[in-house]
C-alpha cells in the first residue's frame, strides 16, 4: 500500500498544504480564468486580471507590465536610447520612464498579457 506522502511525491505535489503568496496568486488567477477563459491566442481577458499583479506578455514598450485596475491600464517601464547631439556618435543618452498601455482587447490597446508573474 502506498502512503499519502508517496502519492503526492509521485504526482509532483511536494508543496502540500504550505501556503505561499505565489500559490495564492496563482489560485486566484485560475479561478478568474475559469469564469473568463483566455482568447484563442492565449491572451488573458480584462475580467480575469488581478489588480496590482505583474504580467508577462507582448506590448509596445516592454514585455512585462503591472495591471492597474483603477485606471484600467498596464504600467510598464520604457527605456529609449537617443543619440546625444553634443557627443554623437560616441555616446548615447538613455531615457527611462513610466509608460501606460491599454489591454489589447480595448480600442487602441497594445499590451497582451499571457502569464501572471508576481504580485
């Protein structure tokens, strides 16, 4: 007879009953995805997004973004490299800043979330 511990090890569930923030976030995302399934291209719909969570996907300015449900926008960090006119072409100037992108399903949207990363 196989013990319960051996069964969980064989099925890959070694974590057991331990609660972590990553497990809690994944469980919440999975529940939301049951009610609002992904699109055919794997995009998570707006209704299934968790406020304050980071998502990996494809966007105009960055592949990782933070979902801000109050504003209805993704927040990304954009980095641009511009030539420095005084020292061109020897040095370039890098400018970084907070950018906003809408969800791909909304009009004018450019970010398509595929996977939840962290909160």
